[in-house]
């Protein structure tokens, strides 16, 4: 079923009852217009004041916020239309999880990522990080060790430690301008208290697309040592330059045996504020049953209405919006990369293979991390993520969010040039 058909199915199911005359017609006309056009206005400035935006809440003195990973683009019009249609139904009562929720996820993984997935492997997750946290509780005990591969998303370590587990760093190796996993180091940090490894696939903040061969080797090591792999694949829909994402569970029988994969449409369709929107793929029936039991026992197994509607609407057949989004992001990456290369300010960018986040090496500036962040925020008035927050290897780096109109990017780059040139 195409997404436009899904919107119509909401109407035929009675979601239009008692709506003002003409409103549903306008809604469906809007969907049809989006479906028939290749044009989406990513240049449009959207005023996010008054929306309780976390991103803009830090911009208290005229700064441009380019830190937390949500985009300044309008949400996919199909997703917005589906949510509007459901909200206009008036009653937000208890709602069961329809088969279409799981079918949409399975279809997306099959058609967009080229990977077969069995329906029974798929489950609801109350968000990616919330689901990963429940996996810690399910499969580890206080004092157990969980391996992470910094520089990597800071919430992994944060919640491992909050739950009384021990985060063990196995830093990636930066070599010839590229990162790779340190497999020799991995073997050395594993001991009898090591129960889990968290894989960022693709990697955030570095934008790394992991090749199949790398994932196969990781699976072999973890399976041999009895280590469960949590694969965070929230950025997987936003692979760039024709790169094909490789889901970890798909690379081998060993990977399928040890893997819990977590995903969500929230990053790719710009609905990050729909907290609780996520799913998991767990091929191993024993792991699947144990994890499902944890969610049931915590009453975290029931998707809220916006999650159901948004996920089904996002993961339908029409991909023109997300493909247009990715081309726009590629343009922003090229623009920023050329800017830093041409202006020779002591900053070097890493070419990302996924998502809208740019990892920037500022070590040549010779500044302390505090000095570096102050120069960006107080001098240039551009708020970026502090590389230190991503663990060992993040010193001297910053992360920049390029999910914004070109006009915003150009203003930010101009401010950086005036401060650092």
C-alpha cells in the first residue's frame, strides 16, 4: 500500500467523521500534491520559537544552534498528513497495535535496505535509547561490562553507567583520515564480566558506513565470547551517495544469533519529538522472548497512537521525499566541505557516508577543548556538539548539524570564518 493510500484508508476507516466540511478533502489534496511532485521546499525557513524546542532552547544570545540531531526541515508531508487525519478523529482512546505496523517495518527493511526480515523477528521498542536501556536490564546485571567504540554517541555510556553497569572503551583507530574498528583491542578488553557490545551502525558522530566484512568479523568475535550485540541503526535510512546500509543481523548466522537491532523513523523523517517511536529486530527467539517479557513486565510494550500512525505512514512505498532530503543534505555537506577546505582555518572535515552530521577535526588550532567551544559559541555564535562528549578520540573535534536550509548554513559558515580566519 502506498502512503497516499494509507491516508485514504484513515478516511475510509472513519477518521474523517465529524470533521468540518472540506477539511479532509484539503488534506488528501495536499497528500496527492506531494505524491505527484518531486519538489520539496528544504530552503524554507521554519520559525521554531514557542515550540519548546530543545535545540533552540540553548540559543539564548543570538546563536545559531547546529548541535542536537534534529533537522530544521518540515516533516515529511505524508507523515504530517497521517497524524493530522488521526488527530482530527477527536477520540484518543486505548489503541491496539495493528498488523500494518509490523508489515510497514518489514517492507521498509526489505525494499529500502534490500534485506529480508521475518515478521516474527520485529517488535515494538519504546524508542531506540529507551529500548537499548531495557536490553541492558534484560541481559546484564549490575557490575557487568558493556563495550562501546568511541568516539560514539554519548548516551550509550551515560545510561550504561546510570544503570550500574561498567562501560568499557574500545576506541576506534583513526588512520589515514578514516576510522576502523580495533579488533585486536576488542579481544584484549573482553573478560568474563563482558556481556554486551553496543554497535553504532552507521556510526554517530563520524558518519561511518560499516562494510559487511567488518560486521562479519565483529559478529564472529562476539559470538565466540558469548557477547550480545546491540545495534543502534537509527541513522540507517539516511545513507548518502548511493551507499547501501547493511543491517547487522543480516551479515551472518552468527550476527543473527547475537543481535538485537533497534531502529526508528524519527531521524530520517524528522519526527524526533515523537518520543516512544521505535522498533526492534531480534532473529534469535530466546533473546526475543526475554526482551519482550521485559517490555511487558514494565508496561512498555504498547505503542502510542502517534507512533503507530507515523511509522506506518513513513515506511510506505513512496520514497521521493527522503530521497530528495538526502540529495539536499549531500549538497550541504559539499558546501561545508568546500568552505573548510578553501578557507584553511585549521579545521578538517570527515566525509560522512550517512546522515546530516559533520565531524570536524579542529586539533590543528592548538586550543583546549574549553577554548574551542567558547570560540564557536561566544565568538562565532554557532552552537556545536563538543567532541569530548563522545569519549576518547573526541578531543579537539566538534560535530555540526547540517540538517538546515542553505541560508542557515551559509550564515553559520560566515560567522565561523569571521571568528577563526
